[in-house]
């Protein structure tokens, strides 16, 4: 007997999910690209396997609890998409499926509590800063060892010292003749863990003739909620940003890969709502800062200096796979005199951060993080550079565990420092 997905009964997200399932021809090209398959070696922990599982759940022929562990273990890194010859839009299936099935997923009280804490802290910088501060106290007090594994992994991500909070003017004028006007997403976790990334971004843009607006009413991009199936919260964050960001700018910029990827999916998050058309227009204006700068062209190149710098560049999954941005950050880094850029072994494999993955799946995340750190160390680089705060945090933790002195920086920080070194 043939079964079909009841697309109409699934609501606005039913059609994208059905299309993604029907596009897959089960060829298996995604297997080698999938980090969880490489870690676990199980067919059901591959994109192809998960598509089959989700299809059967949607058709009503498989109970959700049979598929849930494998769906939960998906990083959402989208490495399967560029590897797929059929062009399966896996992103149109995994997050909508989680959102559609969230109410029916069985979770322990510990999981529910952890997800609640994460959802109520990380997207809100002030709350997150307080939680991180409390986490530092907990680490110093030696309570880490008595906590459940997921809570220990949360504390592992808290740095020994939090940088001071930074604040940015609503408008930073361009230096010299204005070439463009942009709006910048400030992010949430990044404001707490590494606010200097925003400062560096604004400085580099202004130096290149770009006026930067940091809208006061903005909030979290909604990515953390969307990727964990909390559709209502994701929609609330998306609506807030639709209202906050001005229309009289040349682009809406992000400097965190996960945020950019989430904002590119606002049309999906808000599908079937009155804001869907507006979200479609909004997402077309969203660009990673490296793409915008490369298209605009650097007006001022860093001057030559004596120090050479060996950089290992790490592709953030939601920059390389979700947004197709690989070339532009490398071109900006190569524009710095004295820079030697080197590539990582297995560069296409996720570092294990993936939003809250290193909290939700700490063992797999730790294994991936260690391997990525080892790949970085093997390059003998002076610094590892990436375009996503989650990746930078993961690299910091695992390089420190391996005793590596390699510095961790964002692309914009390296470019800003290169300018500053030659003033």
C-alpha cells in the first residue's frame, strides 16, 4: 500500500517538507559529508536516513519516538546540501519537522529544564551575561563534577573571564566620502562572549566609507529557537527584527554565520503568516559582512608591515553551506600583506558547535570539536579565523584543552587589527 504525506494537514510548512522529501533519490552522496555518520556510522544518522524516518513519521507509518533520537542528533550543518546532486533543500525539512513535531517529542525533565534555561538566557544578552557570570562562580566553586553531563557542557563553554560589555551608537558615520549605508545585527551570545567582533566590524566598515546603523529595537535572530523546534519564539524574534530594521539601507549585515542563515530563512519561519511576503523581501537584503565588503571593494588596504601571519581559516557551516560563502572571507584575509592562508584537513566537517548542539549532544560535539582543534594545530598557524561566534567558542574550548597557544579571531578582527597596526 502506498502512503503519502498529508501535506495540507501539516499546515504552511507541509509543502516545503514534502518537496524536500520528494526531491531525495537516496543516492547516498550525503553520507561522506555528514559529521554524525562519520562519528556514529549508522545509516539512520545520515541525511538520507533521516529523510526516510521523517517521511514515515509524516505519513503516519512510524511513531515519532523511533525517529526522534536520530533527528535530535542532526547538527543542521547542511553539509549535505552542497554534496547532494539532486539539490535536496534539507533545511526546508529538518527545522520545520522539529517545529511540527515538537509537541509530541518525549523529553526528560532534565532535557526540558535545560532547553528552557537555554531558550530564556542565550537570546537575551543581559540574561546571558548574568547566567555566564553565575556559571563562572559555579566553576570556581567546584560544582561542575556533580552536575548532569548537559549542564557540565554548558559550564565548559563559559570563558574564565567575560570581556566587558560594549555598546555601539545607533549610527556610526562613514569616514570620508560615504559609499554605502548598512544596518548591522548585533547578535545575542556574541555581545556577551566577544563584543569586540561588533566593534571591529563597525570600525572596518566605517573606515571603508560605510555608514553603520545598529537598530535599537533589534533582538536575537531567532536561529536558536528555530533549530530546536520552537517555532513560536522564532516567529516572535523574526517579527521583532522585521519591525526594527530600516528599509533605507543598502544591506542588512550579519557577522555571525548562524544569524545570517536564520535571517535568510525568515520566509520559512513566517510562512503562512501575514508577514511572509515582507520576510521574503527582508531576507533578500541580508548579507554576511565579508560578502558586502568584498562586493563593495576595500577602499583602503592595510599597509605593508614587517610581521608575517599564518592564518588557518575555518569555514563556519552556516556560512559555507547555508549561505554559500567561502571565497569572500579568504579574499579579505589575503588582502592583508604578510598573511599566509592555510586550509584545514576535512575542512567541510562541522566543528560541533551548531547553535546549542554542544549542549544538546555533548559527546558528539566534543569529539567533533577535538578533531577540528587537532586539524587547526596541524597547520602550525599563528591564529585560526572564522566568521561565527559558536565556532570561535568551540575552537577556544578545545584548543585550550589541547594546550594550544593558537589565537582565535573573527575575520573582521584580523582586518581591523591589520589597519590598526599601520596607523
